[in-house]
């Protein structure tokens, strides 16, 4: 009898956790949809930058357009992960919602997973919109095969998780929403610039090209480029050298980044709920 009760309690706990995940996810998406400024930043900024880049070129090969759109698409996803995710978190801090959450049977992991799932969905739209604009302007994409699809999804998700977790300590260190927005935006811009538009323009990188296949944002972008640009188009797109990250070790490194950051994120959220770290 006691075992049956334990199973019922476990099932109820799982249902409650899933309900909380769904609630945080839906709320995060609604916040973006209800704000025109967040909508533009999340979905329009990267395509706008792509069109600005294209206007500066008299002509560009289709593969170069593809590489540029992928790099800026990843930048758009980073803006969502850092700026939008961080904006929603700092708003909850300033509105003292965590005081309410602490008085309720809320689960820190459900809070985090709900926000992360919403962030991944919004980030994927930001990325796909940029890719669509690239296709309309003549960019040429070519998926290597059906096996590339799960790799593309995994590389993108791991990258998004990492950047959303990175925004959490930034928000904690910020005194208000304005500083948090500035800090997260600058982080996305600097990371993109020093890696040569997230690794799709190695010649413009401010660091050694050999590091582009190891730094999270450029590694994920180059993995996506390897699977979205036709074989033989890498040189024309300006993606090599260094060699493209074609091995599963590259995806494994991204997975490591994502999983470690997720664990760190859960620990940070637990501290928030335990009042060990309080926003100023």
C-alpha cells in the first residue's frame, strides 16, 4: 500500500514539475509576443544586419551568402539567449516576483527548464528567419543528408543553452534592467566580432583561427555551416582555413559545454530560491 502511495506521489510530483515548466515557457513566449521592441530585437535584428552586409557587397557567391546568413543567424539566436532571456529574468527580479516564488512550492529546475525551452524556440525562429532572408537573396544551402538534421538541432540547442545560462550571472551582477541589457548585448556583439562573425569569416577573427573550432559560438556556427553548405562550397564561402569541424568530437564538445552550463544554471537557480544570492 505504501509503495502505491509513493508511486502516486511521484507521478503527482512529475505532473506538477511539467505544469510549472509549461507555465514558465508559455509566459516567456507571451512576454516576447507582447513587446514590439523585444520582437524586433529577437526576430528582426539579425536579418536586418544581413541585409546591411549584402548592401555593402557588389556581388557575392551563393555559398558566401549562406555562410554570412548562418553566422548572423547564430548572432540573432545569441541576442535572444542573452538579451531577451536576461531581460525577462531581470524584470522578475525588479518586480520582486522571486519573493512570491519562494513562498510557493516552485521548483527551481522547472523555472529554468521552462525559460530555456522558450528561449530555444524563440532563438530557432530568429535563426530560421535569417536563413529565409538569406535564401530569398540568393544564398544556397544544401543539407548533407538526413543524419545532418539531428546534428544541426543538437548543435543549435547546446549553443542556446550555454548562452542563456551565461546571462544569469550577468543579470545577478546588474543593479537594474538597463545595465543587464547593456551587459548581455555587449557580450553577444563582442563574442561575434572577435570570432569573425561567429567563425564564418575566419580572416576577420581577432583571435587565432585555430581556436574557432573550440570557442562555443564559432564552433556551433561552423558545425551548422558544415551541414548546411554544400561540400566544396567552404572555400568559396571563406570558411577555411581552419578545417571544418566535421567530426563527432566537435558535437561532443558542444554537448559538454551545454551540459556543464545547464548544471551550473540549476545551481544558480537553486541559490536564488534559497536566498543565498539576491539581486541588488
